[in-house]
């Protein structure tokens, strides 16, 4: 196995250090290190982080390989500094059986660009009527620990309670897409001043907040774990903060786009800004940033949602909801959280590696950058600034809201168990 010496990197944004990788493991961390025959990576001025972990990725395979495959999605992940992603269950067929989750897991193994942990559906066919094979998926080769009907809400309180009770037996977690369906029928964007002026169907904040309130109370009643997907409103922040004050076992995520973009962008009628949950107000954006900084929101998750060109290059009402995010996530977090002084790089490592790995029980990921740990690492040139060009994306889809926008930071290297998947910004 080869040796790699990363020289002069700021580990988690701290003082410059050298990191020696020997095979799949970090062998030594210190200053003035040397190793005969080692490949040297000069990293002066760059920040070294543990490999990023995304708890919310749509890889689309099986069934929608026209928008993404496990291979192209994991290449995009490596380009963005990720070494582990959790693949959502809304595929065709739905990942609601041991067979389908094992298929996705094996495709991840074959890709080699990052580890793929399938998320199992909570209900059969995402239909919300009958629990899926939660135990069988957990006991399968994929070892599923996270279950979600993301894209749809588990709206029936009885079904949600049963799911929470079931996963409690093996320490799993239900990740809820908080959207009361009756309150969002015909909704096209955030309900507010902009929706009223544009005449587009409004998506009220209470549609999200009411489900979160219900589910944290159910989790408290059952004594189980609930995770809130893509939290997007100031009111949702307050509910989660209250639940944590009661020591309810709830965690929550925010997407990069909800940390940066607002519903004012919808005035362009460009469907690239159509997403679920919708872009909210500036007040919501600022509340989300503060909540991520103070730990009320635990993690950043991309909700990477690739769509083919024809599903976005159409009128607003007919367009699919979603944005790609794996290759720009770290840059957006740098702009909204680090460059604003709300988080340091150690905080970024916590929100984008340590905690998502902990929530999803991703063995070997989200580990300290220290001797004896797996060499899952990413190196970031934080001084870089450049305009986003989706033509260079590794993802099969190009539906980014940041095209042409200048963002800070660039991932230069990614290592998965000591094997380089990205070198000098280029996939290996």
C-alpha cells in the first residue's frame, strides 16, 4: 500500500501540520514529518477536514438513470469532498425491500468513489399506508439504519408512531420529510408576499412546522429517534429548539441552498429555483444560519436532487422540484457560515462530517484526523474564488441554482481509505 504525506495543511483550520497516510490509515500527525518513498502533497494554506458525510442524497438508481446513477453521483460526491453518502429511497422500484437496498449498496461498492449507505423507505411504495420491511432492510447486507419516505411525508400519525417504535428496537432513526400534504395541495413556492404578487400557489410554513411538532411529541412518547429533513423555516427552528430543551431525541438538517437563497429569486420564474421545501424568506435564512451555528440544527445535508434538462427547462408549474448540491455544498457553507464568522472550520467538520456520521451510524467516517483513524479526508483551498460552471460537474445533471455565481473555496483532494478519488480538483 502506498504512503502519502500531506505537508503543511491546517487540520480543521488549526495550525499547519503534516499528515502521513499509510495504506488505508492515518499513520502520524505532526510537524516536520517525512516518509521514504511517500507521495508528497504540498498543502500549505489549505484546510484538511475529515471526509464529508451527506445524510441526504438522491442517486436516482435504479429507475432514473437519465438524471443520475450511483457511479455519477458518487463521482460528484468525491468532487465535493464527500467520502460517504446516504442514498434516499425514492427510486424506481422504491427501496422498500432488502433486495433493492442491497442493490444500491453493491452499486456503491462497485463505484469506488465514496461509500454509499442506502436509506430504506418507511412505507411500502412511499404510499404512507403500510410499513415497509424495516427489519429485513436493517438485517440485510446493506445494514440500513436510516428510514425515510423523503419526497413524501409520513403524514399518518399512527404509521409514524409504529415506525418510531419499530426502529427503536435496533437503534434506527426515522428521517421525516415534514410536509402536511393537505396544506400544500397545488403549492408552487413559499407562501408570502412574493407568492401573492406572482400569483403562484403558496406553501405555508405551518405545513412543515405542524408535522415537526407532531413528530417530536411522538418521538418523546415512544422514546425513539426522529430526524428532520431539510428544515427550512424560523418556526421549525423554534420547535426543534424547544424539543431539545425537553431532551427529546431529535436531530435536524439544513440544506446549503436554504442557507443562502430566498424566495425573491422566484420572481425570475426560472424553475432552477423550484425546490421542496421551497426557498423561504431572508428572515428564515438568517434563523437557519443562527440555528446551525448554535447547534439547534445538527448538520448540513445537500438534498442533492438531480433532474434531466427537460424536467427543468419548462414552465414553472410543470417543472420538477430539486437542485444538485454535492459539488457546491462546501463552498456555500464557507460563504454563509465561515466567511460570516458564524462557524470555524472545526465547526464545519462537526456539521458536515462528525455529526452526520454519528446520526447515520456510518462506521469509519466522521472520525478525528489523528493517528490510527481511517484515512477518509478532504483538502480544501479556502482562498480560492471562482464562478460555478455546471458544464464541469461530475453529476449527470446540471440543475444548479449557482450557475455563474462566484463562490469561495475549492476541494482539491479527496481520499477514501487512503485512496485518492480527487487530485488537484480532478477525479482519478
